[in-house]
C-alpha cells in the first residue's frame, strides 16, 4: 500500500541547502590556499589585488564563458608585474628563464582559482553561475 506523505516545508525547496554546500566548498578552498608555499602566497596576494580592481558588475571575470585570450593576457600582465618587482628587489641576483616559465603556469592556475572563488562568492552580492 502506498501512503501519501506530506513533506515538511524545508524539504519542498531544497535550493538553500545547495548554497550552503557550495559555501562549504569555498571555505575549504580558502583553507587550502592558506597552506600554499611562501612564493605562491605572495603571488596570490598580487593576483587578489589586481582582481579587486576588476571586481565590478559586468566585468570580464563574470562573463558566462570568459575569453581564454583575455585571461591569458591578464596572467601575462601579472607575470610581468611580478617579474619587475622581483628584479627591483634582487638586482644583483640572477634569475633563470626556466623559473619564469613555471611561474607563469602557476600564476595562471592561481588566477583561475581566484576567479572561480569570486564568481561563486555571494558576499559581494553578485549572482552565481
């Protein structure tokens, strides 16, 4: 026999529970970012500062499908800025070109993580995708 069960009101609209789960994912990501190596933390601060300037409604980082070329251009601009800052600090030290290749890759990854975090952050009042 089939009995009809009445659902409680909080189960009829499960969407708020979904956002709580996503908030816990963002918290986990932020916690794991605290355990980055020293250089990665330094690069993360620079990336975060640059993205603070790009964090407005209608920005390219909030496009439904961000343009790959624009993100690549943004990451190379960030890499150039970091390279200039490090050359200013260590004028006598010689830096290897191989370092900048893997640093560019790491900056791209950190940039994408930071954009992901900002796109899914509700504290700023911007809609989620």
